[in-house]
C-alpha cells in the first residue's frame, strides 16, 4: 500500500431506520437469496455462512464487467450480518472505479419493531466519490424495498 493510499480518507454510508417488523422477519429477508433478489439484486452463490463467497451483477463500465464480489464476514443470527463488497477496476474513473468496501447490517429490537442500521464503509475519496454518491441514494431506495418485502408474508 502506498503512502497516498495510507493517507486516503474514507467515507461511510450510514442509514438507520425503524421498521414495524420483528427482527426474525427482517433477518430472513437479509439472509435468503430469494428475498435478497427482491429488495437488492439477485445474488449468485449466496449462503449466509461466514467465509462464503457470492456475487451480484450490475451495469458494466469500462474495464469492469459489472460483477460485485462479496464474501460473508460475520453472521450473528438476528443481530448482525456483514459482507465484503468489491468491484470496479483500477483503470476506471467515476462509475466503475475500483471499490473495496464492507456492508454491515445491525438489527436491534425496539418497541415499534426493529431498528435496522446499514453501514456501507470504506469508500476511498476521491476515487470512490461517484460510487459513494450513487450508492448513498441507492441504499435509501434499497431499504424502502427491504421494508416492503419484510412486510409481506415472507
């Protein structure tokens, strides 16, 4: 790692919402491939098992084929779920630049249902600024869909 990379600043996307659903219902939506496909995008090879690798596919850009490589980092049933989220290519700038981040979901039971906190961490500035902007808006929409899917008879 270069001195510039060591000095690089990072930004995190943090969204904290309360949903009127039981923790177990939201956990199921976070850890079922069929349900993830409905609120995020279809995963390939997904299992909620630490160390498992899986992918998502999105719009390609430049030298990047649009594949997001993920690895499950932590599974604490009904409490915490995290995975590495890597994609892009070093030769791209803007959309499709190299991204090496972590998505962490934390669920906390509250009187009104469940507090859902998602932190997508590790956006390196300025190279990941486009991804940070796009995904900041994107995660808000994703959480609305997660709420909707969790509210159905899953």
